[in-house]
């Protein structure tokens, strides 16, 4: 069991600002799928939660993939003939295409142009590009910068290395009352200086881990901080024999923008995690979107691949690729908002609350309704002859506590939020009217 010493206590009223502060600490680091940027990121996370870090050597076969060479970069620039840096990695680590091989030579603009990437439709933004699995090099810059380039001789310099090393990932495990039942939470740690797509998922996961470490837990929780695609594939390959313990899972990404919350279902489509997320969003009082499974996106597509078919969904706000700032320099610290981060964090805690508190009960007075009035549980109807919600919840729980319906089943059947049904079950249990028969 992992024992942690939190960097600071969780205050649910200020969590959005604390999450944003962690994002700002992580923002300057140049990350990729391997390398020192990943290690630096994990070491910073380790100041908040005590990670177990794993390093998998280059060349390790993981299903149909091979762990790639490790990439590190120290500097990169393009200088004009006057020695002026017109593209500078030190000003933005998005300027160098990820996994660029080292180069130092002079060339004309005509020779350089095919190696330059811009966004003409957003002339002030720098795009994010990478070349993980093909040895190549290039630079990204704003289209406005690109249009200002003169016919000149340019010095091109990338001080990087691509050599045998390791793929690094972090894991944080919280043991619950039922060791065999795990909730898997995953986020990707490989993008450089992209706040919504990358850092929001990392930071929300860290604060969820810290929050859960101070609560009573029925499930065990396993948090994974992985490079995208190759990281989850590697983790699955190394842990294939242990996967039967994963009962629920959630991939976290894009949690800080101002868009409405979105949940993408698992491949199975109607698992408890799918239903829990839908119930939370349905009763949030806000607009939301539910997406069916699509084998494209984040690492849910690896966890949900047919050979595993794990019950893993994806929780986000605006989905990847559906906001203009995606994979650009505009996905910065101003784009992610503390209120949105706070809201995403709270919704995740409510999803986990359902997982940990769902259960099946048996009515101890199944022949007709028990008399609630003599137990102080009945209130007269209001003037419109409407039953108060808390009382209607009692009746729903009594009626469907037949050993076949879980509290989540009852919430869905009644159209109520899970928390209303859970509170009602707690009252009835305390009065000896129902008894838990599982979990």
C-alpha cells in the first residue's frame, strides 16, 4: 500500500486555483514520449503524490510495438545571415518539431521551407508537431513570422540526441477495502507546454489522488502517468496478468477549457463507469455531451482494444481536435480556467463516489410499505400534493431493494441523482428497513 505525504491539504473550495498553479509549474517543461522532460515532470508530480517510477529500455517489444529510442533536446534555433535568431527553442519549446534529430548546417530559404510548419488560419499561433517514429527534423513558427522570412542563407541548429535509453512512466496506487477491485485513472504526460491537452489531465489526476488518499475507499485506485499510446501499450504489456482486477477506468484529458463536460463511453458502452458518468452529468444542472465509443482519441482506445476490452471511458470538456487552440501555442495558461478545472475535479469525485457507494440492498419489510411516519421519515404532501424528493427517494429505494437492483439502478429507474438515492438508502439502513447484501 502506498503511503503519501501530501504537499498541501485539499480544500475543495480552492482546488481549481491549486490545480491551475500545478499546471503553471509544469508548463515550461519540454516533454515528449521519452526523455528528461518526462522525468522532470514526474519528479515534480512526486512532490504532490508519492509515485512509483518505471523505466522500460529501448528495444523492449510490447505487443506489435517496440519501445523507441530516448529523445532529449538542449537547444534549437534558426539564425539569419546577420546572426539574429528568428526561431528560438528557448522562447517556446513548440518551435522545434518533437523528436527532431540533431542538425547544424546552413541552407537557403528554399531548402528550409519544407521543414517549416505554420497555421495560416491562425497567423499568430505556433503549431505543435512531432516525428516520434520517423527520424526527421523541423521547426514550427507562427505564420506571421514565416511571411517575414527573406531570401537569405540561414543557420539551422538543433542540439538533440536520439539514442538507446528508456521510456519512463509513473504510477500511484491507493489500496482500498477490496484489493481485487481497482479503478484505473490514466493521463498522458508527453506534450510540451500544452495546458488543456495534457497538463489539465495530469493536474486534475494529481489532486484526485490526493483527495482520495484522505477518504475511505471501497475500491483500490491506480493512477497512471504515461506517454500517450506507447506508454499505455507498454503498461498493458507489462501488466497483462493483473488486468482482471480493473473493474472501472477513466482517461482524463482536456479538463480546463470553458466548454461543457463530455464523457466518451467505453467500448462496452453500458458499464458501471459509463452509467455513473452519465448520472453525474445528467444531474449536474449544466449542459453536457455523451459520446459513443470511437477507436480514436486518447489511451482509452488501447485499454478498450478487443484483446482487453476494459471498462474504461474518457472524461473531458471539449474533445481533442474540437477546439481551435488544440495542439497550438494558444493552448496556454490563459486558455485553462480555474473554474473549469474545479468543476471537472468535482465531477470526477462524484463519479468515484458512485463507484465506491453503489451497492445492492434487501428490503426487510417487503410486504407492503413500512410505516414511515412512526419512524419520523414521513412528511405530509405540500399544497400541490407533490411528494418531496427525499421522501420519494425513500420509497424508490424501499420498492427496488429486492436483492436485484443496485443503488445506481434505482437512480436510473427513478430519474434521480445517485446522491439522493444514496442518502435515502443510508436513512433506511440506519432505521433497520434495508440491509446491504453485497460490497
